[in-house]
C-alpha cells in the first residue's frame, strides 16, 4: 500500500511553504520489474527510468524543491549480470549527454556522490565535465549517487578521521559529517521509494537519521509529477519532532 495518494495533492501550482520539504531523496526502484512486466529487456526499463528522472527533476523545480538526491547505482549493483552492468554504464553516459544538459539550462547543478574509480574512464570524464559545466547553477542541486553505499561512505569517513590524526575525544558528529562524500549536501527532509518496497537499501545511512519516509507502489519508470506532489503533500501533513515532543 502506498503512503501517498496522487489524489491527495493539488494538480497545479506549488505546494505551500513552509510544509514543502526543501531537501528530497529518491530511491528509484523498479526499472527491471517494469521491463519484465512488459516483456522487454531490463535495459529498456533503465532507459525509461532516465525519462522519469528528468520528469521528476523538472517537477521538483516547479514545486520549489532545492536539493534532490537520487540513488542511481549502488555498490551492490556490481553483482548484477555483466551485460546489465555494461548496459547501465552506457545508459548513464547517454543520460549525461541527452537528458541532463537541458536540466542544466534550467538552472540545475549536478554532482555525483560515491566512488568513481570503478566506472569506465569515458563515463568518469563525462561526469566531471557536467559537474564543471553546472557548477554555477543555483536553482536546484541534483545529487546522483553512483557506485554508492551508505556503509562504504561511513567506512571512508572513519578512514579520513584516522588519517587526520584525530584523538578519540575530538571525534563528534560534525567531525564525521565533514568527512562524508559530500559534506555540503543537506540532509534529506523526505525520502521517497518507488515500486512498493519498504527499505532504504544502504542509502544515505548517516543523512537519513530523521528523514520522513514515503513509499509509492508505482515502479520508477511510471513515476510522474502527481506522485511527487502526493509525496510532498503527505510530508506536509506530518509533524516532525526530531526525537523531542511538541
């Protein structure tokens, strides 16, 4: 069952501040199932998923979201069949070339978080070029988690703490947070997961400590603006206490 009904949000206009979550994260799940249900190869689902990403970013721009983090490829995804991984690397390159430049013209700054050393050299070059080209954009911050794992990020932060020579008493939350992959990325207020799954799958384990969660039954390639609106509206009806009482 979905936490958010598309009919629960208005069909036009921005959702009223201050109830809108300014910082949103999305676990884009269901590409493979979407393809299998239609008798298509998995790669077709991933390609359709890139179109859903563009729709979602454009909707986020309209609705006043300031930061959008999306889970594109996890550290565990390398264990998938070789042909699927190769197709994904190709599709990532296509997305950078075909989908993201237009978003850049709309004021979107794109950055990639996670490891890059295992990605093909050409893809790494495209990622770096897009980051440089969009570095001055301020309308929306798009964070694409690529070869990303929350546990791996925390392990890397611990290594950086050791390398910096901090004493045990000097290690606090700020010390850890400043050594994450992207310390400047704001903690998400809201996390949306598609495809009817109820877990966070090793995504932003540190950053999601107090995020609100919304689960949507729809597979990611079918995710539309109305689904985003419904999720944001569901967030607006909740009371966030951050461990305290109101």
